[in-house]
C-alpha cells in the first residue's frame, strides 16, 4: 500500500481508501452487517488505513458499522473521513436532493444543509456514531446553494480549533466553489466522481486541484461494480439498489463497456490480476489522482481491491488502455 498526504494538512491516507457507502445499505439494496464489518477488517489487515463514510449513508448506519469494525484497532493508526451537509432529519425548507425511504421505512427527504449550527450538530452526531473524539477529514458532501460558503467556513474553522476535526475536505464541488471557499479556510481535499467511464473532472476540477495543492480523492472508480465485468445483461439488482435505474448498466452502454473490458482483460491476466484490480490500478495512476475510494460488501471484494497495487502497468499497457477508452462511446 502507498500512503499520501492531503493538501497542506498533516493527514496522510492510504491511496486505496475503503468506501463505506454500500455497507450502509441505503440505495444498495440493504446491508449485511457481519459481512460489512469483515470487509472493513480485511481491508485494514491488508494495509488500508483510511475509511470514507458519511452521515447520510444508511442514515447513520454506515458510521455505526465503521465504529464496530474498527473497535479492535488503535484509533491513531486509522483515518476516518466522513461527510456532512446531506440531511434527512430536518424539516426546514431546503434544496432537496432525493425523496427516498428512511432507515425506519418511512418516506424521507434528503436535503442540502450546510448552515453553521447544522455543521456543528452533524459533527457531534458523527463523533457519537463513530465512537471517536475526532474526525480526520470532515467533508461537505454536496454544495448547499442556500448557504454562503463563509458561513460554512466559520463553523469548520471552529471545529478545527477545537480539535474535533483534523482537516476539511469538499465533495462534488465545482472549481468556482472550491476557489471561493479556499479563500476562507484551508481545503485539504476534494472528492469528485472519477472512473474509466466518467472522466469529466479531467477538464477543470482536476487541473485546478493539482495547481492549488488540493488533493483529489476520487469516488466510484469501479463505476459502482460495472467495471469489474460482472454485470451482464439481465443482472438482477435487489431492493432499492440505485444501479437498476442507471443507464450505464443497461442496453448498448452495458454491451460496449463489457466489450471494452474484454479487450483489456488480457492485460489484467498477464499480471495475474483481475479486471477490478486493473481498473483500480489504472485509476490511481492517472495524473493528479491522490487516492481512490473503493467500496466492498464482503471480505473477498475487500481483499481483491486492497491488492490492486501489487503490479505496475507499463507505459505501453497504459497507452493501449487509453486508446481503447478513447474509442469507447457511451450515451448519457
Ligand atoms: N461524495 C460522494 O458524493 C460519493 C458518491 C459515491 C461514492 N462515494 C464514496 O466512494 C466510495 C466508492 O464508491 P462506490 O461505492 O459508489 O463505487 P465503487 O467503489 O466503484 O463500487 C463499489 C461496489 O462495487 C462492487 N464491488 C466492489 N469491489 C468488487 C470486486 N472486487 N468484485 C466485484 N464487485 C465489486 C460492490 O457492490 P456489489 O457487490 O453490490 O456489486 C461495491 O459496493 C463509496 O463507498 C463512498 O465512500 C462518495
């Protein structure tokens, strides 16, 4: 495993970080707590020291599962990244993100909410659920169009001064918003989506972050399982699994992606690696990428993903993958 510092902060994370969204169950068709805990522990056993979660993942459940998984570990050996700003527990009018089903099975609305008192409250709640007295990286999950960034920055400055958080990160922030908030408070990292089939950040966010020493921790590098090659036509998703409605997992997009994966499969095989490992390795080695957040639902997936850096891609292999990717046309 390799470890990298985030921006100008003193937080160092593992370049493969465990993504704990799916283990929260919400939007992933439920969770198996024992398997989730075993997945996180397997990742830690194999050198992953960092775990990314969020208050909204399973409406607190992911953070609680992370707390149980890391109970036997020394807190200072790990880095916990969590997120605030997507609230399912407020009734004030706020820009809505989803209408969904809550943890209690009742209808819930998830809203953008990054007001100062909301941030302080969310930090306290996350500390309780995570059973810890500090968070390594506290990230705003999505921008809140209803709150000026200086209000959020003030609350975060207070939390930094109190030692309740070690560093501030953003997620899904545009260049304009990153620039605005960076003038108020040091931003250690930004967390955007990035995968072989979702490379939009290469145009703007990635170069901005590199130039301004903001680390880039990318999410969904396996495109939520699609790039493992296991999703074939007719694949069944269960319960509220959001992938059932994603155009990338259907029709011509799915056929073309799988054809591409079959073309690059020999490169994986020549290294004794799986497609998932090849995809993770390629993603982390793209210029400017600091770390990849990879989700896993069980110890087998966690082990496969954690071992993705055990081989090096040659320049020729990388060029060949890039050439095939350039020829891959998907519709949105
Ligand atoms: N900031 C944000 O807005 C945001 C948004 C999304 C994600 N994230 C973060 O990024 C993390 C990773 O992203 P993600 O979970 O969306 O997607 P991902 O890492 O691309 O895919 C994870 C999913 O793929 C499947 N999988 C993983 N490893 C596998 C393997 N070796 N073989 C076969 N299947 C495998 C698992 O689901 P199945 O077994 O069910 O197929 C797993 O839950 C999240 O957990 C979260 O921490 C952040």
